[in-house]
C-alpha cells in the first residue's frame, strides 16, 4: 500500500531546528517562537521520564515535531525490528509527530550497530531489497517514510548513479525524500560531480523537507560531514538554488557537535528565513504550489 505524508506537514512552517539538550531549557524561554518546527531523534526521547519528559511535552504543545531516526538501518542485512517500529508508531501518536524520516543507508550488521551511516550499493538488487523493507515499515506505521540522501566517502559498488538509485527507491515505495543540501555538496566535492546538476535530477514532488548543516573541510578534495560547524557559503548558495528550483520547502538546521549558544544557531535559522524571503519576493514561488 502507498501512504501519503500527513497533510499537516504543509502547515509546519518553513524554518526548523534540531532540538538538542544543550539548549533544552533556553528555547522555551523565548516569548515568540524563533523557529516554526523542531526535529528530534525518536531514539533519544522514547521511554524518557522526569524533567526531560516534561520538557518534551511542552515542546510538543508549542511546536510541530518531526522525527528523524538514527537506528532503523533500512538498508542493513538484519530483519527490521518490528517491535521498535511499533513503539515508534505509538510515540508518534502520543506526541502528534508530523512526519518521520530516516537515512537511506545502513548502520548495523547481523551482530549489532556500527554507529555510522554506511552507503547502500547503487544496484538494482539493492533497490529491490531496500524497497521491500521500506514498504514493510510504512505498512506498520500506516504512513509514508521520508528517506535522506547520505554523505559517503567511498564509491559504493553500483550499476547506476546516486540520483538514479534514489529515484528508483522513491518510485518503488511511494516514500518521500528528505533532501540534505549539505550532503549533496559534501558528496560533490568528495566524488567530483556538479551539485547543481544533481539537484536537476531530483523530482520536486517527492521532496518533503531540506536539511542544511556544517562540515569540516579536511582537504580541498575531502570534506567530512560533521554537523559541527556553521553552514558554509557554498551550501548557502546551493540552498538558494534549490529554492529557485523547487520552491520554498521547509528547511531544518542541523547541529550535532560543538553545539554553540542558541543565539548563534538562531542567526543561521534567520539566514534561512532571509533567503526564503528573497526568493519569495522575486519569484512568488511557495512550498506546495
């Protein structure tokens, strides 16, 4: 069965922030909401209690919440953890979660988790394998899943390009795409392709929302996706190009390492707003049109 993303995603707003423990209390102190929606890793919040649960309840009453998973391992060899997916479904219902995204990768083998995101081979066999697993998850959740394009550092074995692989999975499963703009740029440097041409190969109607983040430029030909620095100038330019191509799509700022004060993060979310306003004023192009 093909599931659509919940319609309420169209009402979450256009600028989001990943909720982190470093500013868990600080963000609640803002009288006016500085961002439109929040994203959390459900693994970090399911089964919590005490003060953290109270914080999360407060946030879920103020902000639309999107969940971005870490451990589903949709491309891995181990069978899908059905009990885990059922717990996800209950968590989404309890906190009115707007959408659920994961990584188009694998992070575990038959012996356990590897604590890293490994690329799936770009092959027809892999497309068929991962598609069955995505459909299984969607059937349990009774909603569509969004998959994120990931950064990778060795070329996966394959008979197709990354964009062809992504599009085949999207077509087979009816799932959506979480388009990570930073990952597109990182991969373009590491694997020597044009990131703007890559965007041309992505179908607008499949995009659910964007991620942007910072990275570490280790060498002129090697970038590491760290989520530990400010968004770079080339990524801002690529984001603006994506808005021109696809319209103003909800965009989330990720920061997982070396998290600065909230005020510094909000400078970057405000920059997202300014770029969106620039595009909107010049083209009138809006999300969902």
